């Protein structure tokens, strides 16, 4: 008899029948079966094998090579074909192992039923639940609600230019089965294949979801007890027969988990929602802050509007003053019992930034069927470490695991990516909840790319007129620079770091004796490394004046002068009512717009000062390297006057006491030569002697101290850096300063009482809300430096920092936000305003009487008047179909139509205790008693 693996498992084993099993400790083992003659044999590979277990063939128990930097791994094959194979027709069936066998038989591709419900070209979310090992779409109105006993697949589609990008998440509830989890993982891989292998895959575990996942649900996540196995359904209809307690956690995107209906579930530091269908009571812990209370109130409003059609009432109890809400407290004690002591506040977990900046890259390879994980590098990482014929694991301090799949790696390697990540997590003894993200070569997520020193896009050139972006703005594309469109198209301004073409009004001051001294007109464009300067730039847009203050800090300026430059910038900012955008510029990091202000006639001197009365000697020989091809990107930078400073790709200006030379390297362009002639007039007014490389007179080399070797290789094509901005909210609302990243951000995420950090890689923006407090501003300024210092990509600490105030955002900032609306304020309702809008105490009396009547049934037809209900003998209700019930009986609430005595006899508890059970438990008991 011949035996072969089938279904999805054929991806893992060839020519054998293989299935995964679990021992009593829920530890995966590997079982390989083979046929020999007419008998069926199996050999169990020990799950404590110290290295790699080989699957297939004769089932070799353990193989592996121990060596330096080789991490042992266990193969986790969690899916199998039907176990029916390998049982000969006339032989007694092989005795099954006492371990539970996983029996998932799946197609290698998504079914037509699924693909018909999958929309690849509409941006937004699509969610499926795993039901009986199949993907079943859930109603959009229920998005954000997840049953703890289930597994889900979430597809997030983004349109970038004319292309689409995809993120596929599989979410695992804390009580979901191994079969459901395995199915979700396989379907996620199949969905990636269906989408063309360009999706980023994410593994999400309940309570430990990624920031990207949480950002999809702005109103918050709600975890519900039960699942498909206990009959829990995602329905859109308004339901009022609800009795649950939600524990609200989180700052930006909240999570609300269903907890036991008991005072023991409460703590002093969090917010809780007691949801009774017609009434939602928000209880605020005495130690909770305004932000947490606001998020709880927002979630209560969302439940009211989305699940109750806006017809539920909301009440609020402040834990520090419960006596002010006697009616609501009476209801809470009726439902939860007599109030007990509340447990202390539970501190929020905060991930150490040092862990997040710790990176290790491992290469994954197979040698004779053995899986080897070999350490390649630690941070800082460079993109060229990733070889497209292999797969790699990137470990971010155990906080998150990334798997990168090279485009030329085998199909089997790609499909095993998630399995290998889980095996790596197990081998490293990381928590099972560790986040996992898999990346396809060429379609990497922004989160993954930013872990490298720089991430470049292949076969693309850059410069003014050719700029490339990914992610937030558009697909990778070449964009022509046009200064006249910058304010109409702020995304262009953001890409080029240009608010206009630099033709506005400019004033320049130098810091002298810690005060501002105007720079004379003849010295405009001259910057000395021993000085600090303030440049005020004014420009008109739609008849409104706008302002920018550049703070240029020389490399050799004293600490006092650097401090004074920042202080004087604040004073100057106040003179213009806080409207100017402030940009800190470190010598050598001049942005394009600053160069454009001086029309390509900017000279940076490596020493000395321009202040009057300076006693510093002026060098007799100076050498300047000129960079730039037009007035928007040209500057001359002083370099040491020696031959080794030359470069064949550039133009140099050599100034001596008797002459000024323009030296043209063989690789420079006509535009570069033209701009060099223009800037040379600032350095010397004398006639310029033009010298082509290779035709230098002896005097030229004498001035440079003699001939020597210099860079003469052809300059590589300038690389295109992939820029995807990141936004962080900086706040001390929780009692301590925190910086929280906001993924998939929009203009709505900016809050007027906080400070935000926008990282655009070669510039960092510092947005200040109009109501941000001084402590936040000071702490955030320090955070910018700490952020750059601890960034895993090894960032330049001299990266320009731009300070932007609410209401005065330049297009270089707004261009990073899709569809920025300049007329749209960021004013959002405060907690007090939202509370006043939602809470109507006039209606609490009627609802209270309904709730305190234990027989009240909350349905869509419930009125606020008193309700009288009939009771029936058990035989008219138990195991009776809806069609056979009395006409006034609600089929979903049969238990409310039996007498108290019968209720106690059937359920073994009072109505009040039954009502205190989680809804999923109530449903299970009703099924058991024939009252479902």
C-alpha cells in the first residue's frame, strides 16, 4: 500500500504521512509515519530534542550541528491531513497515541467562497472569523468586538498612489482552540499568496496586540466571553438583554475586556463600564486620570450608538465621590452585590526603550533537512545584510520578532516563516504572546524598515526633480519639483522640505556676547563655525504672512552661544505672537530651504568668526568644496587645504593670497560648474583661474602642500531613502511623561493639549498643541534627543529639529498627513463636555425601576413603562421550538417566563446570581437545560 501526505501538510513533508500531536503538557511533538510492506509504522520524535528534528523519510529522531552562534530550534508542524491514511484495509488499525491529534484538512488556496467576499481594491478593513475551520465574514458594524474563544483574520487595505498595500493579521483569542489558531495561520499565508505575496503578515494575541492593529479601532477593542463553540454570534441588531462588566485599559487606543460581574474585578486606577443594555454605567477609579476617563466615555458612547441604536442611557460614577451618584450606586450594588474593598491600582506595563533598540539578525537556512538559525549581526543593521535567496529572523529585544522572506528563497521556506518564528520564540523562552510580523522582500513594512540605518529603494535616482517616497504619501514614483505648487500640494513641500522657493524677506543676526547683532548685507550667506546665527524668513501665502526662524549653530561655537541662540529664538518667536516655525540646524546639516533663501550663494567656513574686532588670524590659503546643481541645493563648504581633500566628482575653489582657482573634477556636471562660479564670487572678488582636472599648474599643487592621492572613483548613483513618517504623542496626563507611537495617523490624532513628535527621518518635527503644558514641552524637547540616541537605526544626533505650533503648520509638516484641512481645528470634546452631552439624569428614575425588577426583559421593543410578564410551566418552554411557544414569550429569554421556584430548580441558583454570570455562561446553561 502506498501512502502520501496530502492537503496543506504536503508543503512540509513529501512522500510520508505526517501529523502533529500534543502531549499532556500541551507541548508539540513531531510524528512521522511511513509504510513498510503492508504495515503502518510510526516513530515519535522527542519534543525535547536539543537541536533540530528532521521530518520525512525514515523519521530520523534527532539531527543537528552544535556550533558557535547556532540557535537550536524545534520544528512545529501544527497542521495535518486527515489521519485516515496509513491504515491498511485488512489490518487492525494502528492504536492511536493518547495525545490529541490535530486533524485539519485544508486546501492550498483560499476557497472561491472566501475570495468572493474579499475585496482587494477597496481601502479599509475586512474581518473574518474562523467557524468550523472556515473563514466567515462578520458584519462591519461589529468590527472591534472579538470573542475570546475565537480566532479572526483581519485584512487592512491601503491605497498608495495607484498601488495597494496590505496588512493581514490573524488574531488569537485567549480561549481559542489550537485547531482554530492553526487554521487562522494557514489562511493568513493563503491570503498573502492570493494578494500576490506583497502583504505584511502579523500574529496578534489577545491583550498584546500591536500598535498597528489597535489603530484600526479608534473607539477601542472589546473582548467578549465565549465564542462560536458556545453559540456566540456577531449580530448587527440592537440588543438590550446584556449584562456585562468591561475593564477599560489603554491610553490612545483602548481595550475593554469582559470580566466577572463582581466588585472583586475593580481596581482604584482604572475605568469600568457596567453594561446593562438600556443603561451603561461608567465607574471611574479614584486614581484614574482624565485621559482614561475620556477614553472610557468615548467607548460608552460608541456602544450606545453602534450596538443600541443610540437608545441606551449613560451614567457616570466617580470613585472618589460615589455619594454624588446614589441612584447609580444602588443599581451597581443590586447587580454586583454589596460593595467590597476595591483592590489597589494596577500599574501599566511599559516596555523599556533599551529593549526596543536591541536588535539581533539571524539567518535561517536548511542543511540536509536541518534548520539552522545563525546570528549574522547586531545593531546598527544595514540593508545589505539581507540576502534575497534566504530568510532571516530579526529579534527586537524579545519585544517583537520579524521574519524576512527573500524573494529567491524557496516556496517552502516562505510558507514556514511563521512556524519558524514561533519555534524561535519557544527556543528563546519568550512569552507565547510575543508579537510576530513576517515581511516579503520588496514589500516591507515601515516598522521593519526603520530598524535599519537607512533603507534605500533599488534602481531609483534622487535629487531635485526626482524624489521618491513610500507609505504615507504615495507609491514609489518620480516627482518633478515645482516650487509654485508647494502650498497647493503640501505633500510636495514635505518631500522636498520646502515651504516656498526662498524668494521671501530675510533677516540675519549673529549671537555676540549672548545678544543678537544684525549681520551686514555684504556678509549674508557667510556662516562661520565659531558663531551661531538666527535667520528670520517671512513669506506670503494668500495675503497672509508666514514666518520661519532658523537657528544655525556652528560646530565650534561655545556652549553659552548655543544656549543663547535657543533663548534668543524664543524671544524672537514671541515678538511674532508665537507664529514662526523654528528649525534647529547643526552646521553641515543645512536643509534645502535654507540654501534656497541664499539662492545657492551660501558659504560655510570651518573656522573663525565674522564678528567685528575678531583677533583670529585669517588663513592665507582656503579650499572650498561646492555641492549642488541649482539655487535650491548649493553651498560651498570649507575643507582642509590639502590635495587629499579633492574629489574628481566635484568642483573646488582654492583661494590664495594671489589667486583664486576653480578646479573642475572630471566627474562634475555643467550645472555644478555653473553654481560653483556663482558662489565663488562670495569667496573672492578676484578673477578666477579655471583648471580642469589633470591640467593643474605647479602653483596649484604648491598651495595645497604638494600632490597626493585623492578620491577619483566614479561616484555611485545617489541612493533613494525610503521615508515613512512616524508620529508619537508626548503627554504627562497619566502622571508621568510618556511617548506613545500612533500608527496609521491622521490630522485627527493631533490633540491640542499635548505635544507630538513627527519623525520624517532627515528632519524631526516637534508639534506643540495650544494647551500643552510647560512640563510637556520641556520633557518632549529632551525626548527628541533621547529618541534619536536610542533609535535602533543609529540616527544622526544632528538631525534638524523643527518646532511647529498648532495653527501655524507649514506645508513641510502638513504634507505628511493625508488630506490635511487647514480650516479644521483639532478641538475635541473634553471629558466634562462629553459627560454633559451623554448623561441625562432625568431618565435614570424610570430605567432604575426597570432594572431593579428582576423579571424585566430588555429587548428592542422594551418601553420605559412598567412591564408585567406571564409565567408558564416548564413543559411549555423546555425543548420547545420558537413556533410552538406561547405568543407572548421571547424565544431568546425563555428563562424569564418560568416561576422563581422552577428557576431555582432548573439552574440551581437565583435569578440574581444567574444574571451575574457572563453572557456566554448563561447561554451554555440555557442550552444544557433546553431553554436556549
